[in-house]
């Protein structure tokens, strides 16, 4: 009976009576192939489409566990392994050039690196197609640490637990209990936003009351108005909750003339009012009115 070959790693399976005097050589080669499959590494240039080899009974580049794809590619490339091979690979796309790379079987489907994805994937061939392991869960007793930025690759982080961060968080927009508004710098919440402002006297100096608060208040107008369609559209359209065509408020330019500390100008040149700061003006105006009422009350006795 003649020797045969294993299906995946193409080891020489020796038959009784075969390889007289060379049995040790065949065994050593098989061990080297196993070593290649378990811990072998190879850098393979793919400036043109590449087919990895699985030669019978010899070391072959497709039998390596870790494969680094290299080369300056000028178009989308396929890296092909033979049909029927069942094997796991760790593959790094280290090519240069903004083009896709697909690792696949001859007749089946494969795993594709996007044009700008120069990452590492753990993939496997089931004998028909090449599949991305796409590990999505980390065991609860593992505390992974990032060695660089976490790129979500246009995907979401979802779950029912908490995210606890002691550093800084930066986001274009945030939605709490609702979808994010999509407008840079905006926060929307469907329930209360609770916070305290630092106001301890220990933090302040050069303290003085607002002068002529009543006269300043007279220069402000509480107005009903309609937002322009251009602004409504920028917010994602009217929703009757966060964004309404008819609204109420003050005019930032009027506030700026009497209480500039309550007005800020955004990067796009639009002026915004810190409405909570207007409370200070109202407090002082009420005090002036109260004094007037007390004076008139005394005069009329």
C-alpha cells in the first residue's frame, strides 16, 4: 500500500512497508510541517493576486499559522487558498495602497480588509469559505487594555452595563434616552439633566452687585418666534419635542449689550445665550422693585 497525504496540512501518512531506510526523514518533515502550522510565520508579497501553496509532504507558505501580507498594491487583491483546506490563520494586512484585500478559498467566499484597514484578523477556512472569527465578547475575568486608539470602524458599542471612565470623553453629539442629534456640540436628553454649578465664595474675587439691573432688564425682550427652515433642517428636522418651529426666548445680541457675560459666540459665528446667567439679573431687578414698593408703601401710610 502506497503512502497517502492528510487532507489539510498535507502530511505524509506512511503505509506499512513504505519508506524503508527513509522513515525518519519523512517523520522529521511531518514534524516541521506541524511546527509551521502551529507557530510558523511568513511574509508574503501580493503585488499581484497570490495563491498560497499546500504542497504534499513539504513545507509550504499556506501552512503557516501567521501570515503577513506585504507589497505596494495598485488595485484590489485576492489571496487564495485551495478548496477543502480546513485551517486557522492569523493574517496581518501590511500592504501599502488604499485597496481592499480578500483572503478566500478558490471557489468560496472570504474575508475582506477595507481599503484603509491595515489591521490583523484571526480567520479560518471551513473547507468551503474563509470566515472571520469576529470575536465580539471578552470573558468577564479578563481586563483588556488598549495599546492604542479604539477604532469602532463605524460600528456601535452596545450593552446593558455601565461605562466607567476616569479620563476625558469627547463626542460630536450625545443623546441620552434618544438618538444623538447629529449636530456637533449638542446634547439631547429625554429626562432631566441634573448638575450643580461651582459657586462657592472661596472661588471668587472682585465681587460686586450688577448695576442698574432694572434698566438692563428693560432693554431685553421676551419674544415668540419661528426658527428659520435652514436651522430646522440642520437639527434633523422638526420633531415636536427637541426641535419645534415656533419657540420662545430672548435675542442674544440684546443680551450681549447689557450682560455680555451671559453670551458666547460659537465657532460657526452664531451667538448663544447662557440662560441660567440671566437669573442673576432677575434677582437684582426684583430687589430694586422691592425697594420701590416698600418706599411707596411707606409714603402712602
